[in-house]
């Protein structure tokens, strides 16, 4: 029998299904028609909206090339989070405190979502990706697998990222499956509808203009635009200093 621990101060709506062990802390609220797969831990005062699926295991139909690795089959959601209606959160997932996940979002296995992150409506975050503190990913963006997003990043609506430049052969299993998602450094901004290629690094404080196609690294504190993206200018010193001082960072210590 599953070990289901629900604090006396938590509330659970109608037609909630538990398929394994679960812990729901004090003050948490679970809506109707929510599904919990095994090994889920919900922090205090977190709210799970109607229709969410928590801890879904990845399942193959026998026709995919990427090997599945569920790792630690535990889902931990911190305190004070809001998990939107009809979200799907996979297993082996860690979500920090005060995280907002919008309606219809999907977060795959192996991801780490740190404190105060915003994941917008209908955002897809693929496997083994880390989103660090206070970063914001706006509606309908696709965040590819094996990607790193550092703190205080802003990713606009509809941004597309990829992690594979060798799909031509890899889709048939003709070469080894290895992927590398982009890295987005702290304070960077990626504008609406931009595309970012596999393995690219967006430097600290850089800005990618809307609809740009980034095919190579973007230097820190640089604005790029176009298809393919090219440098337009540098971020002005006043703006750069305001951002760094806001976070008590010494500009002389930041390249």
C-alpha cells in the first residue's frame, strides 16, 4: 500500500489519484483531478491546480533514439509554489521554493528548477536542464534538453532552442547519441521568437533581439540581431552598472 501523508492543514480536491508514496505538507492545496505518481513531495503552502500530473514517468514506444534515464524517481516541489492547471511534471525533478509554473507547462525528467523561477504557460522544458534562481521563461518557449540557464535570465515568448546539430544521422542511430544544449549566462535576455542553436553560449548580460537566429556564441554585454545573428552594439555602461550594482556585484570583478 502507498504511504500517503497529508498534513491536517492541507486540502485535497475531488478525484485526486495517488499511485505511490506522497507527502503533502502543511497549508498545501491540491485541486481536482490531479494525478500523483510515486515518490512526490509537496512543500508547505504550495498550490497544485486542477488537472496537473505530478511525477509522470517517461515511457518509450520503442521508436526513439535517446536512451531514457529516470535517475532518482522522486519529485520534490518546494514551499510557496504554484503549479498551474493541466501541467505535466515528470519524475526525477526538483523544484525550489516560490516557483510559478503556468498552465499547460511540461517539465521533463532530470530537471532542476531553482527558487523564484517563473515558467510561463505552455512552456516546454526538456530533459536534464537546469534553470537557476529568478530566471523567467515566458509563454510557449521551448527549452531543449541538457541546457543551462543561469540566474536572472529573461527568455521571451516563443523562443526556440535546440541541442543537436547532427540529427541527420543520429535519428537513424548511425552515430552515438550525444547532445549539448545552449548555455545562457546571468542577466541575458532572449527576445520573442528567437532561435538558439546547439552548444551556443549567450554571454552574461547579452541581448538577443526578437526573431534572431543565433548560430554562434554571443559575447557578454552585447546586443545581437538578424538571421544569422550579428553584433549590433554593446550594452551601454550605465545600464550594465545599474544591473550589477542592483545585485551588489563589483563591476571590476565581472568581465
